[in-house]
C-alpha cells in the first residue's frame, strides 16, 4: 500500500518508516494509483520536461501575440533588455517563466503543472536551476516528482484551481512545487523542502483570480514570473533553515480557508479585481465583439 497524499506530516512519516526519499513515495503512489510501471513514469517525466524546455524556447524565439493582443512578445523583450535588475540569471528566470506561459496564452503546447494557467512557473524555475547548478536530468525528474506530491496534498487540502481557490491556489501551488523541487535538487532535507512550501504559501496567500476578459493572459502571464521569483526566494530562505513558523500543513489549511471565503467574483469569473476595472471591461467588450465578428454567418452554416 503506497502512501496516500493526505498531508505533509504523513508523507514525511511514511518516508521515514519505509526508509524512502520523498520522490520515491510519489513514484510508488503513481505506480499503484495509475497502474503504470516505474519506467513509464520516468519516461513520462522526461517527456514532460522536454515539453517545458520547448515551451521556454518557443516563447523566446517565436512570435507570441495572443488573439486579444494583450500578450505581445513580452518574454523576448525582457530577455533582450540590456540591464538585469539583479543578475543575468534572475533576468533569465523571469523571461523563461513569461515565455512558457505566453506559449500557453497563444494556444501552444505546455505542461499543465499543476494547471495551464500556471504553466510557466516550473519551466522557468527548473530550466534555470538546471543551467545554473548543472543539475543532472535524473535529479530534475526527482524534483518534479516531489512537486507532484506537493500538488497532490494542496489539491486535497485546499485547491489548485483558480476557479475554486483563487490565484493563490493556481500560481501559488505551482510556486510551492517549484520551491520544494529547488530545495531538494540543491541538497536540502525533508524539513527544508516542506519549509520552502510553507514559505511560498505564506507569500502567495490571498491572491485572487481576476483574468481580464476571462482570458488566461492578464494578469496570469506576469503572475507566472512573480511566482517563479517567489519560488526561488522561498527556497533560498528555507535552505538557510529560516523557519516558516507556521507548519506547512497549517499553511495549506489556511490557503483552503482563504479560498473558501473568497467571493465568487475573485474565482475566475472575470467579475472582480483587474477584470472589473474600466480598462478590463473595455477589453472584454472588444474581445466579445471580435468573437461575434468571427462567427460564421447563418447563410454559410446552412
Ligand atoms: S488569475 Fe486566475 S486564470 Fe490567471 S493564472 Fe491566476 S488563477 Fe489562473
């Protein structure tokens, strides 16, 4: 019987009792629950990471203009800007997260990790981590498995969907996955991995889901970049053994409670927040008219 991903405390206990690494419990779970072989799971992870890398590359090289026009090659502009705000690596992290998410907003191929709306975060984080620290592919896959375990618990105890728990649930979960994976790949222990998740949740708590015109473009794309930055800052803090104070399971409970009490207009309905601004509503009307103009006329249907 593999561990069922109910909470972080149980995950740690299970690994300790069975002398397993965190990723091994996730692997066992996938084998048992999904009826797949270990080899199939590793192959799937490799394929997923390949798609992530391609999304980064595509977003940084091809034309990325969404049909609404709200997304217009932002990643390439950030990538090419001559002055890095912190370091070249930070600039790369931000431009990569933007790039992969822009591919999603322009209907390209991405990995929903854990959702399409948050699909730029893990590519930005993992590609940059691997390049910077020369992390072997196998370790990256193990980090992705740990990210999957983190998402399983967050889904169970709170949510990973903006429509259910706000953007904290969606980009917040992806950032937590990234933070845990970074700490693991850089040699952190179990407590440090979970502490990184707790710190990330604390930083993302309360973020509403308010996509302009109901399109997963604004503010979604820039939030992928900021969530990638938070994943890295949380990992940096956790690796230094700075405590989140509130244990990770309680942080997840808090995220669930905040998500439940969030008003419907902040849950992907495009009725609140940025979507309800004057400009947001004007864009929404323009997109609606665009859609109507693209409908085939009745004569051509019949
Ligand atoms: S604002 Fe909503 S749709 Fe956009 S990334 Fe966040 S959760 Fe997803």
